[in-house]
């Protein structure tokens, strides 16, 4: 999206989420209450959606925002959909977050012992192992085969 001129905003795509529908089918918008008295016009040509905003017949820059809505076709029933890489990514990200929380919980008291200069050699070694594990978790997305195949790091 970009602002072309006073009251003229251009939308060049939907980041692949949905295709642009024809202008007379499925477009809508919502204005922030601060801009509710503005008038909005939509035009679509050659893959570019142009949003023109006026107030009192004059071009008007929105003070807050406009939310565009696109009507999309119904999805087929879930059982007809192939497994989605997005679902896999979400599942992996949730697992990483869970494991990261466990690592953070284990690291906190060990780091406290280091910070107050009361850590034993065993605590220092354990802290280092947990931090290595946490780094490995942060790099899971770099693995070949991600998100369908994950070589999970072993917790200390």
C-alpha cells in the first residue's frame, strides 16, 4: 500500500492471501470513527486498487485508518483440504514456544546464581547447556525440511 496523493491510497496486492475479486463483487471497507464523515470511492484497474477519500467534496487524508474487506469464496469442507504447510509451521512454532518457555524457566535461577556470583561449576555448566539448547531452538526454522521434518534439539 502507498499514498499516491492527498486522499488517494493505492493497494497493490493482498500478500498472496486471496486474489483481488472484481470491483463489483466482494469489496467493502470500514472507517475509524475519527474519519466516519469521509466518503470513500474504490476503483480497480490492472491489479491496482485505488481508494479515493473525500470530505465535503474535497480530497481528504485519513487521520487514522481504513480497513478494507474482501469477500472470499467459501472453503471446501476441512476433510477435502490437503495438509497445509501453514498448519505445520504453526504447530512447530507452538512447540518451539513451549520448549523455549521450559528453557527460560530452567535458565532463570541459574543465571541469578551467576549474577550474584554464587554459581557453582555445575550450575555454570548447566546454564551453558540450557543456553545452547535455547539457541538451537531459535534455529529450528533454518533446518532443511522445515516445517515438515524437524530434528529437535535435546534438552539438557
